[in-house]
C-alpha cells in the first residue's frame, strides 16, 4: 500500500536535511555578516571598536566562504 505522499507525488512535507559541515559554513557566513554590519554601524560614529569589528567580520566572512567552497559541488538530484 502506498502512502498519500507516494500516491500523489507531493514531497512538500519533506524537509531536506543539510550536512553539518554546510550548516556550520552557513552559520559562519551569517555571523560574519552580522559582525560586519555592526562594525559598519559603529564606524559611522567614528568608533575605534567599529573598525575592529569590520576587520573581524570580514575575516569571519572569508573563513565561512572558504569552508563553504571546500564542500564541493552539490549532488545532482533530479
């Protein structure tokens, strides 16, 4: 006996799980972007801390992009 999903071909209820490495890379990108934007907001007020946050945010973004790129190509799913 087929389930409703198999009978109708509806896969909208399936949540695709991402590998932990990809989740960590995406998290690094999000953290880097947040720190970068916070640094830009503080640097507008001519704050020394904002400048260091910008440098740190860009560094974390580079690390996240590097890890994301090292994951390799996506699987070919049809």
